C-alpha cells in the first residue's frame, strides 16, 4: 500500500505506531526519485502486512523536509513508533533495498524477544529458552532470536547451539556466530579430549576446557592465556581462538573481558 502524505503527523507519525511507515521524500524535478518510486511501490505492494509506503513531496511540505533535514533526494526514512528507525539516500537497486529492509524493519516478534531478554535478566533461563524456541520455530530467519537462544544453551548443549546458528549468514552476526561455533567445539573437546595432541600444554589446555565447560570464564581465560605463553599454536591455535570467542560471548564491556584483555594481548606478543 502507498499514499501521498497531506497530514504528516497523522499519516506518518501516528500511523507508524500501528505499522512501520516507509517515507519516500521526493520532488517532481528529481530524476533519481522517478527511478526509485516504482521500486518502492512494487516492494510495498508485496509487503503490505509488514509496512506501508508514504510519499512526501518536499516542494509541497517544505516544513517537514526541513524538520527531518532533507538535504538530498530521494531520501527514504523508516518510521517506527513515531520516530525514524533507519534511512538511506539515493536510488538504490531493488535487491539492496530488500536487504536494507530486512535489517531495518523490526522483527515480528520483537516484543517477545524483549520479554525473553527480561526473563534472562531475572534469572529465569528455562522460561526464556521456551519463549525463544517458540520465536525461532515461528520465524526461522529471525537471526537475533537464534543468536540469543544459541548463547543460552551453549554450555549445556553445544550441539544444539551450533545447530541453531546454522544458516545465519548476516554480516551483523558473523563474529558472534563464529564464537558460538568455537565454544561449541571446545565444549565437546572437554567431554571427549581423546583427540587432543600430545604436548606439555595438553594438561593446562584440558583444565581450561573444563573451566569453560563449567561456565567459569574467568578461570578458563587464565588457563588459556597460560597455554598461549607455553605453546602458542597448540590445537591449531586453539587457546587464542578460545579467548577471542569468550570475549565476544561476554562482550567487550564485561568485567571478565576487561580483566583479561591486556594479559591476552601481552601473551600473544611475548
């Protein structure tokens, strides 16, 4: 669905509280605007349940164009809950607009995801896991929910965690998916260490794996860093990869990450 805007407050701001509104700021004299318009209209027609297209002629509504600092057109802004959620400028090809929409549009289950995150903060892991399972089953392409579910089950069921993130190819999740796969492999090694190569670092590496498996990231990092100093490339550089994976799972602002980051860097360049 698409329409020309006459009352911006009602037709964009208020309406975006019920459904996302994609606003195409354009002008009759703008050649790229004429190229972009049919693409947006075609996409809007095929996604009428997810969002609507509103067209704002900057010549007819200059005050609106000024309010949203429209300096170049076409300028496309996505309004969600009364505010700009994302935007792009210029006549992009259709496939790029589709990719942009996939990232910019709020997920259908965004409220349920927020509820799952709240449950995790309250320590209600089992309830959060059930809710995340429901979201992922309903929307198998919801990457953010799959990442949260994989992180939740990573230590208790690494095979499931690795399975959950299969097929996620969004660049936004590249690093965290790699970290989940790395820790899933290490968690499996803690249970089945028979494949670990012989080395003076083997025992320390195994102890690090056991600490990781128990969820003791602080001790795991200490022991992995010791292994780096002792035998840097043991298990195909496994200790370095383990540290990076743990940092990514915890986040750069986590106190455990901050505590060990400097020692990790120092160990790499001894």
